[in-house]
């Protein structure tokens, strides 16, 4: 039985359209699209945000026999055209475009769907159901291949540890094209209660009155969201309906993590630190809230049915589980296969303590080679943040410089560079500092380190 059918079993599920004055729909009341089934699997490009319309389109195509590529509607027009010319999808849903060259437009249950007049002979493996971008930005036409089994297995593992209940009210505050947002949709649709859709941003002023009126029981965010919540005074208030909140999508700075861990402890709220990658559908591990203060900084233990191993020579963290993807797609020919690797190589360096809790020590590629010596940029970030009391982002530039980016212009650049040089033994001549108003972010809300390099080189 597929994901669509499993969600249909949840009689408590209600979708709330915040863009339409809170109008509510049971799952079977959604205005699903009428999609003509073809003998061969077709490719659909779905540019989805977190609106009810996006959710409806997603479930409509999940019910069909097609493969779905989930993309950001905010991608540049040129990049959309480049992708579409490369992959030639049969269906396109994009609320930002009324017309698409070479495609017929028609209204399908109130939504505009673009259809190519004839079927493309694309050979799509029967196991491929969802394609997710590896970057979430405008930088790569590369996708991760996920099967319906991947989606169901990961949702089942997440439901095993997250306290999702049938009376929950969950804001879909992350976009569906992002694996984190997709996992919120799938897990809460399977066993939860109300899912509030539409233009929801935790960092907007309108979120908090809605949290009170809707009675949100959980909040999800990437590290940047919690950095901002800490800055705007989230911890000074109490939220009666809130039972738990989650963070994933990168490493949360240690001092901020401790702040929220203590807040959760003092207010009887569960805080779940989670670790995952798109290649693992979403999650690979979680830190049980009862261990949050004892194991601060850990990514926790593997999820149900998941296994971690550390590669002997490099210390790279590897993962095995039913949620591991079926390979990458860089060109249409890659759609013909679906092959799960024995272990997923995460690219993260890790260690495990005596209790079986894992800690990420850095990225294999988050190094810069200066004067022949490898320097871990994540470690330099931590050292600089400890001294400055502010978040610092570090990038390497052509193995010739280490750039520290800051948003706090009250910090003395020379003093900070001297401190970092002393602690790391990196010669001060290759240390650079750039101040910026805010850190550039990808579509997924993660820090875009490539743009920091570009900004430095442009100065």
C-alpha cells in the first residue's frame, strides 16, 4: 500500500488553509487533480511551497503512477528553463508562471497545470517516486532518487521517536520541496491531527498570534531559525500549547543549543536535535530529549532500522537503512536505474562515545590547506565564536586564505584574527575578515558558504 493510501487511513487528519481564513479540509475533501494515467511513468516538475495548493498538488501526483521532482518556486526563470529543457517533464505545476513555452496550459480543479502535448519516451525506473534537489538552490540540476518505500520507512522511523498525536496542530512552516518540510508533511499526515498550510514563517511577526489562535503544538526549524529566535527573545515567553520543537539541517551553535535545551527543561517541552540528509530521505538520527543536557552537541543515536558505522581510515560517518536513496540523477538517462548503496557515505567526520552517541566533528570537504597543513573550518568557527561571543562563518579561498564572516561589526577584526592565529597556529597573513549585514542563505535556510566566498572575492 502506498503513502497516499496510508494517509487516507488517518481519520483525524485535517488540513487548514491559513491563506483562506483558516478553512479546513479532511484529506478526502481536498480538491485533488484529475491526472490521466498513462501506460508509462511520466515525469512531473512540481514547484511547491507550503501552501494548501502545493499540498494538494503533491498528494494528487503521489496518487498517480508518475515520478515527482519537487522544486522551489523561487528558482530563477533561467534555471527553471534549463532544467525543463534538460529533463523534459510531461507535467509542470508552477504557480509563478501562467504560460510555459511549448506546454499546453489548462485549469485542473482550480489549479493551472502545464502539460506537454505528447508523451516523452523517458525511461523512468518503476521504484522512483520522488526526486529532491541536492542543493535547494539555483546551483545544480542534480537530484536524489527516492522510492515510496524510502518515504514510508523514514516516516515510520520518525513517528517512532517524535511524540506526534492525533490532537496535534502542526504548522507546515518549511517548504515541501525540502526533505525536512516533506518529512513534517508525511509524518503528521500519517498519524497527526491538524496541519496548517500557507505562508507560514516562524520568523514573521504574524506567526506568534497565529501560534496562540491555532494552538501550535510543535515548531520545526533549521539552525538559522533558532539563532534568530534566540536573538528576538523567544525564550522570554511561554507557549501553553507547545509540546516539542525540532532542529535539523545543520549544526546549531553550542551556546544557542544549550539555551534552548535549558528552556525546554524548565518549561516541560521536548527539544529534539535531529541529523539527516536528503540522501536518507530526511532523518538518520535523533538525540532523545532526556539526554539533551548530558549529551549536548551530539546528533544522538540512529533512528529505528538505521545503523551507523565509522570508516576506519577517515572517520567518515556511514549509514545503512531502508530510507537510503537509490542514487543520483544528473541527466535523464540516470532515471532508468534505482540502486541503493550498501552504506551511505555522509561526508561528515564523526566520533562515537562509550554510550553509543555520535558527534559530528566536521565535514570531509570543510577543510582548507594552508602552507601544506589541513585546517578544519568547523573548528575555526567554534574557536572564533567562543572568543567573539558571536556566530562566525568560515570559508577557505583557493587554499590561500581563510575568511571569517561576521554580522556583528562591533567586534574588533584585528583582535579576533590575533586570537584565532594564536589558538590555531595559522599565520595571521592568511586570515581575512569580512563583515556583512546577514549571512546569505540557500532556499533551504542553510548558510550558503559559496556566496560568502563570492562576497569576499567581490570586495
